[in-house]
C-alpha cells in the first residue's frame, strides 16, 4: 500500500505518532494515577493494510488525552465514585472523537471491531471504556446474537450505572430487538444474582417502548419479580421504564401503579408518576 498522502488524516501522522510516543512514555514512567501502558504495536502502521487494535487504541487515547481537563477529570471521578482514571473529556466531545476515529480508517470487520473493543475495555480509564461502548453502539449493525455473551460480560465487569445503562439500553436492547427469541438472554438476566444484570434486563426493554412496541408481558414479569428489592438501581430502573411507558400509554401506568402501589418503593413510585397527567399523579400520591 502507498505511504501517507498529503491530504486527509494521514497527513497528520508525524505529529500524531509523536504524541502517541509521548503518551506511551508518560504511561510507563508516571505514578499510579496515570494510565496503564498500552500494548506494543508490532505488525502494522497507521493507515496500513492490517487493522491493529492496539495502534487504533493508542491513536484514539492520544486524541482524547489532548481534549480533557484536569478539573473535569477530578469532578467526574468523584461524581461516579470510580476507581478508574479519568481524562476529563465531555461526553459530546468523546462521542465525536470516537466517530471520527471510525471514519479515519477503513471500517473494521466484526472480528477487528471486537478486538478493538477488548483492547479499549482492558484500559482502566473511563474514556477508554466509554469509547468501547460507543463503538458497539456505532457499529451495532455488524453485531450478532453471538455477541450477547460479550455484552453480558462487559455489564458484569462495568459495575457502574454510566456503563451498564449504555450497554443495556443502546446495545443489548436494540440487538435483542431484532429477534424476539433473543430476549431469552434478558429473561436470564432478570433472575441473575448480579443486580446490574437485573437492571439491564429492564433497561433493554426501553428501545421497544420508545419505538411504540412495548413488551408489556415481559415488563410485568420482570418488574413484579423485582418490585420488593432493596437495591436502589433496580428500584429506579422499574420506575424509569414505567415513566417511559407513560409517555405513550399513561392508562397502562396508572393501572399498573394502582395494582402494585402497596409493594412499590418510594423511588419506583416517584419515577412512575413523574410524566403522568398531574391530576392522575396527585390522585395516586394521595393513595
């Protein structure tokens, strides 16, 4: 393949390669609050004929490192109560940068995409893990039901709502929605010991609800089995789903809430009635 041209993303290769090298030196020489060193790139070059997930990760993280702010990094880490490192990149900028990274090279095949996601996810860095999920969302069309175990593993390893919610709502839900039988995975999640998977089973229903095709039978089964749970994130998820249903079908939510009010936690109830007509919400609040 010909070398870098004088136009397009390859024109910036010398400066970008220098930044990648600088970032790698920082990784290997700095203290424990820095990022872990990326894997060594051994078999390809930027824009080369072979896709290298390690190099793609190094390029993306170099770009992101230049876009964050220390103050935001500290604030986000505290807000999310996370033990990951943070660069302090805003979500819109992060998404824009990931999208640009996918357009700066030929689209990776499904195996290449999954390899890239694994490398990104392996970094103990908020923006790197967020980027892995964003890649799954952007390239959802190449995923298959065979990738549901990967999504389940990422949910288990994420152990934080900011990652779990994206995986459940933006990746798992749309992927399962292609074939009703694939929601058998969500059925298993609904009974799992890991409360993040139970939350994910509920949130995976949101794409169908927003598309005007709610799975009321499945929601009722999931929510009824979890209604008396003490876990906040499960209680919140039940209310969240009810709130979304109420946008199109307030009568369903009113009837469901009336039937289950005695078993609903405060957080579930508050979310459920949030979008109802005020007169109906007031009546339900009054008991």
